[in-house]
């Protein structure tokens, strides 16, 4: 049976199967990307930007069909899939427009005499291991900066997203990139170890689970390859002092239910000061009760099914475990009548013995905690193995910034839910991974910052 297949989560029907790569396919991919790198690294930034601009045009032309593909593959609501492609267009545009500035030489003051500067040069072919929850966005935030930097890429996509993976490869080829600059490879887990070990691959970027990240990091370390990891999150939202509770609840709802709750940096734990707790829980419960999973192709659908039967089973097991440990559900806590869906759920009084206290909940389930002080809120927020994002809601912005400094997170949002853009770095700390994507930091991860030193000018 093929490892790569489209199993529509809204129906459970396997719509298509794709053969996994053969060892000969792997050999060809490695040879092609190495050969392409030798040519691509010599192209001008103007030519690279022109190629990305052609990619943007094709994304716009094919937006609807590309969106429909991911809706069938992993259940994303069709409107959200279209919005994801708009983000990809923005990412490509950002790096096409700004790479010259981002890659510019940096002059150094030197005490040893002479003149010195740092020049950013490409490093070589890279392997990207991609997840299923944002099949296009995750690819673009890795590929766009690295192609502009002069590197080439091999993409190993999630096994449930073969059609979108193939569509991306076709799109880059149609945009005129040289053969091997962007390679899609339906590799097996066993082949990944071989690819990482190959001397032609100089770095690896993975977005996925903590388990997958640990495996790839170990492989990369064994072979002395740089690795960037964007893993899970259990992002805390500290609700401490708000001027408009209704708006705060709207933001909390969007943060938790967006993409059916399947976002690494979506708000997952809501830590609320005691004087606001009852009001927040009541309004969040009411808000969640107004949402339902449904057909991702229905424009009226709030969110679609979870990505797979396995994902649905895992989430249900976590909720059942929490309830058995003594937690309470104010709404939901059951599978949806819509195929593959899960009812929006609010859990309170979750004890430390429950899986939901420490584990990431990758679905439309919110955990709400009550605390009696800001110090307690910070301690609880940091009581997690993850450190991706966080949010602080407090009317005193200066105090909110002080609280942000105390949080173990790669990103903190003040008085707003998680957000981002092509120009803002994305990444975490602790077991959420290391390294950054997007913004200036994203293009710096896989470049050689080469020192050039010259004698004093005459």
C-alpha cells in the first residue's frame, strides 16, 4: 500500500494514492538539487526575484483549485485555504522585494586594522520536512527565503498531502525555476535518514511534532548538519485586565477554533485572574456553543473536520482523560455529528494529573485556568515543556511588556491574539524548537555569513 494518500477527513474515503519514492528517485533528487545549486547560486537577485514573482502570479491564477485540494486532503475550510494562499503570495512578495536589503553586506569596525565586512552567501541544497496543517504556508515560509538566498530545496511533505505537494512542484517548474531548484520527493521515513546523511544536503528544516523534531535533530547532529525546528506549542493567553471582555472572547475564540484548533501557535491555555474568571468562562462557553464543525466546502461552515481519524481519536482520548481526572466541560467534550468533527470544548478545573494539563491539544478544545495573581499567571504560563507563543491582555501596556519579558516564549502578543506576517520572525524555545522562519531572521538561517577582510585602503 502506498504511504502517500488522500483520505478525505470529511468522508473517510481514500480518494487517491501516490507511490512512495524509490531509491532511484532519491538518487535522482539528490543529484538534481546539487546540480541546480551550482547554477542557481550564480544567478542574480534580480533573476531570483523575477522567478518568485512568476510563482506569485501562478498562485493567484490557481488559487481556487489549490485551495480545494487541501480541503480534500486535510479538511481545511475552503475560505481558510484561500486565505492561506494569500499569505503565501505575501511571503513570496516580501522576499522578492526585500532580499537585496536582507542579504546586503554588513561593514564591520575592526581593531586589527584593515577593512572588514560580512557577506551572506548560499550554503547549498536543503531538506524541508513539512506538516499537514498548513500545506502551502509552511512550504513557502521555508522555500521563499532560501531560494532568494541562492539555496536549492528538496521537500518531503506530509503523507496525507501528496496532491498539494505535487501541485507546488508543478507550480515552481511552470514558473521557470531550473530543474532541481525545487524538488518534491515522496520519501519514506527510512529514506529521510539517508537523505540527511548525504553530503549534498547541508541543512534541514522541519515543522512537525516534538517526536519528529527529536528524530530529525538527532540525525542532523550525527551528520553535522544545521537544523531548524518548529514544533508544537501550548500557548498561554494571560487574561489579566481587559477593557472589553466581549472583544477578548472573540479573539480567544478565533485563536482556539481557527484551522479547527490545529495550529501550533494557536491559543490553547487561557489563564485568567480570579476577578475576571467567571465572566470569561461564561462568555467563552457561549461563544464556543455558537460554532460547529461542518463540510469544509460549505461557505457557512465555521471550521472543518480534524485532519484524520487518528487525530480525532487522539483529541477525544485527551478530553476523556481530563474528565476522568476531575476536569469539567462547560460545553462540548464530544465528537461532532458532522463526520470527522469535534465539538468546540471548554475545559475547566484541569488537574496536573490530566494529559490535557501538559500535552498540546491539537483541536477545538480550550483549557481555562484561574489564578489569584500576576505572578501565579506567569508561573502557570511557564509550566509547560513548550515555548512557542503567548499573549498578554492587560490595559497597562507597560506592565504587559514587563510580563512578556517573564514568559518563556519565542513570540508574545500584547492585547491581541496570535498573528504574524511575512516580515515577522516565527519560532519558539524549549521543546517548541529552535531557529526562526520569516522576516529577516528567516533568510539568515541558511546562509554562510562569510567574513571578508582586506588590508587598509591606501
